[in-house]
C-alpha cells in the first residue's frame, strides 16, 4: 500500500505538470521573455488599460491589433465582442472607453452627442452570401441578384431550379437540383443582419420592404417553415455546412476560414462580383465620406451598401470605432490617441484575411481623430 | 461523541451544537430564499410586458423588437412539443436500459454500465449540443426523418418534407438522449425498491424472466410515470441543445420535421441585446415565468407521485 502522503504528493505533482503543459500548449504561459517593448510612448502610459466593447464583426482584426499595439506600447486594450447595440449602450453609459459598431450612430443620437462623440469607419469587411448545393461544382460561384436573394428570404422562390436562378447561371442551369431552399439567418440581434437586409431593400425595394430592415427582423421565409436561425456567424456557418440546399449570409472572414462556397452578387452597375480586396476598396471609393470624425456618418451605411463602381462588391460594410472627443483622464486620452495613430500607420500593414484596409480618406480621419482627442 | 436527543430544544442542546446550527443556518436559508426571490424577481420583471400586451402575449406569435411586437405562442408550444418528444424518447430508451441493467446483468458488467450511466448524467449538455449540431442533425434528417416521411407520410406528424436536420424532432431526440441517464437512474432505483418477496413469489409460481419483469414493472408503473414527468420538467429547461437544434424559427406546425423555437432557445438568442428595446427584456421574463411555473408544477407532481408510491411499496 502506498503511503497516502506520497500518493497525495504524486497527484499534486501530476496535476501541476499537466497544468503547465496545457498552458504552454495553449500559449497562455510563455517561457520566453516578453518581446522587449520598443516604446515610443511615455513610460507613464505603460500598464494602462483601455476598455472597449461592441461588434463581433471586426473582432478578429481588433484582437490582432491589440496584440501588436501592446508589444509596441505596453498599453493593453480589453475588447469584449458583445454586439454592436450592447457595445454602444455600454459606451454611452461610460462603462467602456470606446465602442465598435457596424452601423454608425443614428442621426438622432449623433445630434444628442454632437461635438463630443467621434466616429471612424476603421475596419472594412463584407457580408457574403454562402450556400451548400452539392450538385454545383466547387470551382463555380453561383451568381445571384439582390432581388433573387430577397425572394428566397421571402419564401417566394422555393426551389434551386427556379427559372430566375437558372437564368442567372446558364452554364450550370441543368445541374441546379429541384430541391427546396433552406434560408439560414441570424437568430440573435446582429449588425450583420442589418447590413444584409439594408442591401436587400436597396437592391430590390419592390420585393423587400423597408419594414424588413433591421438587426432583428421577422423573416417571412420562417413563416413557411423553410427558415432556420443560427446563433452568431458561427451558428449560421454550422447550419449551412450541415444542411444541403441551404443559403446563408455571414461575415466574409467566416466564409474564408470555413471554406464555404460564396456567391457572386450583382452590383449596382450590373456586374456579378465576388468579395475581394479590390472589390471592397472600390465600393468605398465611390462614396462621399464626411470630412471630420465629428460629422454625422448616419448616411454612410446606406451609401457603402450597393455602392456605385463597376467592380465594387455590393454588400461592403465598414465597422465603426466610436469614441469620445475628450476623456476625464489625461493618460486615457493620450493612450487612445496613440492607439489610433498606431492603427493608421502600423496596424493597416497587418490586416487579417476577410478585412481590408480602408482608403486613405479614412486613414486621414483616424489621424485627425487622434489629433483632436483631448482630456477634460 | 455527542448525542442529541430529538426532543431536545434549541436552548438546551450544547453550546457547540447550537453554534454549529447557527453557522449552517444562513446558507440553508439562502438556498430556500433564492428560489423565492427568483420567482418574485421574474414575476415583477414580467409584469410590465403582461400589463402592456395582456393575454395576447401568450396566444399570438411575433418577434419583432424593432417595432415592439411580441407574441410567445410559438416558443411556448415549441417547448411543449419538443419536451414531449424528449420525454417519450427518454422513456423508451431508459425503460430498456433499466431492465437490462437491473434484470439481466450481474457483477462487473453491471457495475461498469451503472458507472457509465452515472458518468453520462454528469456530462455538460453543451457536449450533446455540439455532437447534435455536427453529427446528429444530418444523421437524423437522412436516417430518421426521410424514412419516416417516405413510409409513414400519411400521418400528419410526418407529412411535411424534411428540409434540414434542424427541427422539433431533432431537438426532442437529442434532449431525450441527454435526459436518459437521469430517468434511468430514477427508474432503476424504484425497480430495486420493489420488495424481494414479490420476485420470490413470481419465481415460486414458475414465472419466466419476461413474466417476472412484466409483473415487477407493473408494480413500478407510478414510479415510471413520475420519472418521465420529472424528465419532462428537465427537458423543458434544456437550453443549449434546444438553441442549437430546434432551428430558431418563429413557426410551429403539426409536423415535427419543421423548425420551431423553444422558450429557452429564444432567451439564449435574444437576451444579449434585449435591453436595447423597450419591452423585449420583460417579454423574455414573462416567457421564463411561464416555463418556471410549468416546470414547478411538473416537478411537484413527479415528486409527489414518487413519494406516494415509495411509501406504499415500502409499507
């Protein structure tokens, strides 16, 4: 019989070793010394934490930036992906220092905080239409128009071999199966849904009513039993992957990492465009951005969606950083300003797949915001 | 060793005992108090929506927070149907499992199986949900829903063409599987409680094992019913599996292949952003209240049935 004390000690040792191995493997514990901090900021800012919350849409990109910025400056940023709406309300209640939101501030809110709140469309992404039709070859991208997508989500187009879909895809028309379409949507309240439904309304106002635009809508297709809701982008991705003959909409980065089939969508000028860096940049080039971060951006959401330009991707959407012009603490204002400057100069060199760096006008907006940030 | 006579009053027991009692009292009171507070809190949060929308909140269906239109009929009905399917699944599986374990297996194999069942009852439900989304949903569609529709399509329950694996049936089946260990342990326990005299009597008159099992199960019937009622209460509250598999769609039909909603899934999906809208949060609370009351009634019924049966059998 083993001495119980010895046994206890052995168990503790094994648990400790396991814990260390797990921490090492997951990267939580690094034995190498932290990369020496090449700081350009004043030492008083080191160790400071900025708190932000908001959209899940730019989260992978923000995580990347937070890491890079911390190595550079020693300032940590804590970002909680709680959703655009919740993030904005936490920010306005001064729970957090900044928010990220897919839609910009509504005009009413902007007027209420006019001159004190700043917005910059700092991350550009896209909502992509994904589908799972085993019969369609992997090297072919289905062509769809806003009107057809709207009819699918209304439940008017029922089968994949509908004449309207065949007409757009003559090369593979005979391969489209006579199978009912399962339309997948977000079951939670989401900025992605708002962007997607805004696109449907703008591209097919006769089919998709303005009442059906928002973060959380009543899907007509679910009334006929052909709609399925998924929780978050991950949920929608999973449903589409496991359900043959389904269609869904997710953020571009999710389609890339999960290797989903993506549809080419007809833009305003009549071309079918796949999401790509150039297609997203072109969509942003064709809009009139406000000149100052203090201006009203509420119309920009509508403008970037279904924008002009022969090669622009029609469901392009920037995500906004929303911050105060002045902060109580001098250090916070300085740290925030450093972060914006760092993103504008360094951060955009490291853009995660699924996002693109915004055009130079936006970079100027970021720099301007960094410049006019003050402490109370 | 300290002995306390049962008729000793609080003031006459030793100082140590009294202190121990006083030390333990707050935690015990907190647990009981929490249930009461939860109930009061949920009712008070729900009252706003109930006052605004009245009874129509429970008999219509809508989820349109941007226009503040709500109706909970679909999630409530969806919850009932899903948990009924779950309870039925659990009953079928648990009954066979309990008979195999308590009647046919002996020794190491039986111990091993009992340990496995106990282990399964401790599994976090999110494991079932992950397995359900990745594997069960497509398999249920291909190997359960499609054959049912093909051969029994004339029954209204199976009349509609199965589209995706995300349906009332899938959610019910997976929730049912997840509560099997719970229901099984309840049934096994009751089965063992039947006095040996009955079994001896059966064997004495030359009954086969099948006949013995049948007679003993007959004696257990109230306990089995109680186990299923308790399982039903548990299935009703299941959130993770429901949210992953029920399809999250505001629709309900007589056909179990259609996607629908359950109250727990609705709360899981909508609570995060509910505070952005005026009544959404309160509506979710009133949905929770309805489920809480139903689950309380079911649990009480189940427990009463069980204790009545126990006292009768053991008498």
